[in-house]
C-alpha cells in the first residue's frame, strides 16, 4: 500500500444528505449575480484575480456572469469599474465573449480589434481599442456560469508601431489557471457557509 498517497472516500453517513446539499448549492449558484458577486470575493480572491491580470501584462480584467441572455460585468480591475460592474451587458447573440461562453473554449488573440466578430460597443463607450484579449469559461459550483477575460487596451490614437506585445500561450495558461482557482475558492466559500462551517 502506498502510504504517500491520501485516499479519501465519501463518508457513508453523509450520503443521505447529499441531495439536499446539491439542491442548496444549485439554489445559491442561481442567486449569485453581477450585483452581488463582489460581496463574496474576499481579499485573497480579489488579490488572486488582480494579480494574475497584472502578471500576464493586461490593462484590466473582468468576470462576466450569465444573466438571462447577456453576459454582465460582475467584477472589473479598472479603477473606474463602478461605471461597468452590474451595468454593462454583452448580448449572448454577438461578440467573442459570447462565443467563449457558448463553446466553453478558451480564446486568445492579438490585434483582436481586426476581428470582425469582436463587439466594439464597450471599446466605443470607453474610447479605446482592445489590442489583445484572453477569455476563458468561468466555472463555479460545477457549471460554466460566465467568462473571465483580460485585455490590453490602447488609445485610438496609438500608432501601430507603439502597440503592446500582446499575449501568448503561457499567458493564456496562467490566466486560465488563475480563473479556475478563483472558481474553486468561490466553491469553498459557498460550501462552508451552506453547511454552517462559517
């Protein structure tokens, strides 16, 4: 027997309680929205996401949650995020973020402003161009509930020669892993409260 490997089996006495717990977690998952999402992010969760956004060289990062037929910004690292969080909505019928949510596949692209699938509504509103973007499906409580994205933004007046370096596969993996860890921390936050451990 390999004593260096921990084997953890379900506790049979907890088995009958599992359907009730799953139902409770499903209910909590449905109640998390763009307006209340930030309230469940503690300092460690915010530092994790903000740190990975900074580490990959992004201008800013966002968590978008599914609400009806839209992805709505629920968290944003920009100092002016109060103008976006809970307010800006990306329809599921258009844009690259919606594509990531629908097919649950990561996306990375430099010079994304040249991509005809990019919805430029937010860029127009902020008077910037999205130069590069990473977008990954965002999971918590066992479902894809939105998209995590980070971008490099440039001024509309920025000459092509002054463009940033963009993102590569290492950046995408780092951002995807950071977003996955954030999702698991949210799972932990919800479960500990759902069963009364906090």
